[in-house]
């Protein structure tokens, strides 16, 4: 049993945001059914892939779901998909998609089958243009404000942050709509665009105000934490660390462990500025950095790791992805969120479960992603209510595909 | 009326994630009450600030909430905060925090007052260390994979992406817990850490698999879209654009509008590689870029903007924040998500509402953030149920603070 056990969500999706939304719900215990074409969706082979071409991305984004392979280009395939989306049940009739197709998966058409459907549709932008994370981000200004000071070259993020944000919003939107249905019996169509999610954040973070009210467009500030003190430093052994002094306590901690109180007091007096104010630390960041640089240059990472941790300094070391896996216990089975999971077709490797712990239930172990079409027969029988003979002829006709063969299937 | 009208959520928070969660709920119609010390919370003066020191950040992150100023360092202030958190009502008893203090805002203590409390607590990491977005991100590897190929310098993101992701997860966690309470009458304590949210994403995106299964640690690839084709180009007039060819359709569109089909066919033949495969486009990205570079170099942005949009190319121009505000209609009142809102103490400027549209309700106009302590008397009376005489003596004693004076208050 998990917090959402009993809920059923159907997903028609590709790439990051909506697959992440479905997986988040699946990892909270919902029965999440993703349907794809028998040859796989647009993200079936998304990189990174293994040496044999299996997508580590697909395996990562679809954990714990059921997979149905249906030729939704055929009329009967579409009908069956609609039956799955609109199947009865008080905790079903929930649909999330970034692929809604007018005429057969639009809300109006689907509500002919189930009046109280709750559907969340994620689109690129409000104008119907094809917007993805990697175009939304440049258009709104972040790459021009990222990277070394003085450079004119934009730096794009590697984490598809807007997709990850929007995916979690799809979860919230669906849960809010279903909450409302529980009370009113009314279904709901929820519309969200990636561009609007990002544009709103620009306002939420105060960046629109900075331009509109202050007439300032934030520039590149390297790795400095804007508006307070935070900076990266090189150590004697060539590692790099980030230290943060956003709050008053963080600032005091940082001065204490580096023994720089006297120097900072002197600096404060010389500049006639109160460094206990976060904004003043920002304005005096270059001078503060000059005080701290020799301290880090003179020490190896191991010289201060324990001291920093014991003193509660807000800091971290910079790592490559491989170093993170090798060094960080939070990225290992020492962290109860992670287990080594056998992913059919790929093998056994470190796999995260849900980051949430609901105290009433404890943690669920992570489950593997399904093989494409692994649950076609089961879903066609249990959810669409089709008789076995019909399911067999659909498979024979290529309208549905059940994964068979020697792939080790998850239980 | 909005989708969450009637729900009441209490927030004890600072900075990005939990304030964003509360605001998201407020913009869906919930009555969200944030309480802070009478002098303001840790983020009361967070940059960016106006010339007079008003925080544009605070104004951005607290829109539509009610603000209560309480001295929670005093025993009576704490008691009142607990009364507000645990006040009766079937749609109340919902608490979100990143500041939970053992002994008075931990779940166990609060459930002595309200047994079915649903509480979401966001912590830094599972070990209780002080982790923030700007330390979590370096520790997991993204800055070492961001920026120009060949550079050893880490590049930190400017968008606090993990905070924005975790904030939306706080919303989902609360809605899932409340959904469960509606059915079982049981409260729930939901634990989430910023580090785990980020560590899970590393697995979800396939990056852990890339290291663990393939033995590869992704390096810096500049602005290239990993695993498919996506690249930035300079135009003849010194602008920079991003073009994306992740899907087959995007690739065909890009070749067609740039008239490079023949060149790409030739390239494909010469390398004996099938560029219709996304992974092959990634492997041949430098050669593809060589074909496209002269095309963009020879043209000004205005020469191809309309053609690209008409042809449905997935692309965008790079902009500074100021250029984005000046050029992008999605960041203007032409976008119904935005309105010019009068923010007390700051003035009237472009402000986003909720990115969601719930079809049953339509869009709510964005509301301003409250002034600190704007709703103290109202909440102490309506929610905590205190008589007027007691509220007055609490204010006289400095335990509570009601904002007064000539600040123009939001209605």
C-alpha cells in the first residue's frame, strides 16, 4: 500500500515532463498506464543508450508504470486507447499528455466517453509553436546570465530544468483537479504550457521586477550566488568547492571555520560597510573572495572536510557525474531511496525510488521500467474489458503488441 | 472561485522552494497563511531589491498569500502559530515548512493539537546537513558538465532549478496526503529533501545509468543538445539562435527551411551514417554544424524568423532578461497569464498569475504579495479564534505585529 494506491492514471507522452509526471504518480502508488506505438514512442531510443541500444533514459523515466503497445494510427487502436483513458472507476478517468491529438485525444472527444474525465495537457507554448526546454530557456534569458563574467557566449543548462518543473506541475494540476472532482463530481481540463511555467518563474524569482522596476538586466556573475555571498574556490589539491553565506548564520560559520573574522572586520571597517547584511556581502563579494582565496589555496580538500561538516558550514565539493557516484553516499544504497534494480534488457544498477516518504507508509522500493508492450494483454483485459479472443485477434492484426520472448520481465 | 477554493494551508518558510509551493497553492485558490517574525523572515530582504530596499524576490514568491507577523521566539507566539496550523476545518490542518523546529513545529508536537494534520517538511539532505540548491547542484555533477567543451571550470546554474522542482514536489506531496486524508481520515507526515529530489533526477534522466552501466561520465558539450541534434548559431547581425532536431520531424523541418537536404544527404553518404537516427545526429553533430554554420552566418535574424515560425521549426533566439521583456509577447500582458499589478511598497509592474488554466474556472488575475503582517489581526481573529481584546494586548506586547501606516494595501 502507498499513498495513491487505487488511483489509475493513463499517460500518452514522450521525453521528460509528462513521463516524469506519470512516474512520480506511479512511485506514489498509482497504477500508471503509458501507451505507445508498437514500434515505441518518440523517446523509445532517447540517449543515453547502452552498447546494445537500450535507452537508459526511457528506463529512468518510466519506472513502475505499465506499458501498452497500441497502433493508435489505426481507428480500432484509437478506440481502445480511448476506452483505457475513460474506463470506469471512481479513482480512474485521469489522463496526462503532451501529445494530445485533436479529434481523438482532445478533452471534448474524450468526455463523450467519460463526462468526469480529469485531463492535464502540457503544451509547448500558448501560441501552439513547438517549444521545448532547450528553446524556452534561451528565449527567456537564462543562458545569457550564466557562465563567466564578461563573456558574451550564452551557456545553456544541461539539466532540462523547465521540463522537470513542468512535469511536477502536471502532477499538482492532476491532483488538484481530482480533488475537485471528489467534491463536485465535475471533471476538469487543465492546460499548462512549458513556456508559461518558465515565464511565470521569471516573475516569481523577481527577475521581471529587476528589469521592469530597477531597469537592470542581470548579467553573468560566474559562480557567485546572486544577492548574498556564495563562491567557488580552488583547493591546494586541485579540487573545487562551493561555499554559501546566504543567511547570517552561514556567514558567521564560514568566517569562524576559516578564521577570517579579523580580516572581515578589517575589511568592513576599511570599506565602511556592514557585512552582516546579505546585500552588502554581495556588493563586497570580490573583496570577501580575496580574503578567502588564500585560505582554500593553502589547504587540501581532506584538510577541512570534517571541520566544515562538524561546524555546519553550507558547502559542497564540485564533482563530475562519475565522481558523484563514486564519492557521495547519498548516491548509493546507503541512501534508502536507492536500490540496485534489475532493469530488463539493461541489467542491475543503482536506481532511485520516490524522493517522498509518507510516514504512514514508509518507502517503496524502486521498480524497473516496463518493457514496451509488457502489459498490453493485461490492460486490454482488465481495464478495456476486452475478451481474450478479441485481444488475440488485435495482436494478430498488429493493432496491439504484447512483448514476448526471453527478456526477463519484472514481476 | 478557483480549483482549490476552501482549502487552507499554513506555511513557515524562507527562500525559494516552500514559498513557491505556498504561492502555487494560493494561485490555485487556497487560503495560504505564511507566518514570519515581526522583523520578517530570513528572505524578507532577499535580492533583487528596489532602490528603497524592498525585496522584489519576496514580492515575487508570496503573491496571493496572507501574512501574519508573530514572535515565535516567545512561548505565546508559538502557541498561537500552533493554533493557526492546527485550526479546525475539514479543508484545513495542512502545513508546509522548510523551517521545522523540534519541540514546537515538529509533526509529533503538532498532532497533539490536531491528529489528522497533513504536513510536508522539506529538508536539505537526509543527514541533516545544511544543503541548499547552490551546494546540492555542484555535489551531483551538473556544473562540471555545463559550459564550453574542454574547459575545466564548473559552471553553476543561475536558475535555482532544484528549489523550483522541490517546491512543486511539496505541492504534490501535500495534495497526495490530503487526498488520502479525505478517504481515510488519517493525517500524514511527508518528508522530502532537496538532495534526494536532485539525486533521484540524476537517475531518472539516465545519468546514473550512463556512469554505472556504460562507464561514461558525461562531459561538457557546450550548447549541443545531448543525444540528438541541437546547436546554437550566430547570425549575420550578431544575434544567436538555438535550433533543435530531436525528433525526425524537427530534423526534416530544419533541413527543409535551410535548404540543406542535399548537403546532409551527401554528408550521410560520405560518413555512411543514417542521420534520420537521433543518436547518429549526435555522433555526427560537428559535421552537421559545419553544414549549417554558413547558412546562419549569411543571414540576419529578421531574414528567417517568419520562415522558421511558419515552417514549425523548433528554435528560439537567445536574449538577455531585458531583451526577453522587451521582445517576447509571452512576457507581456498580451499573455493572459500576466497583468500589471500594483505591489504595495514597490509599484505597478508585470506580474504572472498561475501558469495553470483549469477550464472549469478560467484564469484568476495575479494578486500582489502581502505586506509583512498585513493579515495578522484578521488571521488571529478568524483562524486562531482570539478575541479582539487579546489580539490588541498581543500587539501591545510585541508578540504579534499588524502592519499599519500609509502603505497602500491590496484589497
